[in-house]
């Protein structure tokens, strides 16, 4: 048991196999539903200003990554 009285199998966080299984199952259902292409289209930038903002955010994130933008 941990400090909150939960067993290790009830603890959520990194390495939570149950959460990983639920996520994988739901992701597979979504991909098979035929809705993924429409969702991808809706997620595209609507104009050049939004595209530039997304690209800037991506570059900022890459500067903080271990891969150094590669």
C-alpha cells in the first residue's frame, strides 16, 4: 500500500497499464470509425496567421526537447 492506502495496482500515473489499454482501445475504435480524416481536416490551420502561430509553437516546443529540434 502507498501513503493514501491504495495498492500499487490502483495507483494511476506513469506505467498505468489499465489506462494505456483503455487509451489504445479507444484510439483504435476512433481510427476504425472513419471519423479520423474529418477530424484531421478540422484540425488544419484555417489561415496563414494560424499556420504561422502553430509553426512557432512547434519550434518553441522543439527547442525544449531532448532531440533539439531534430
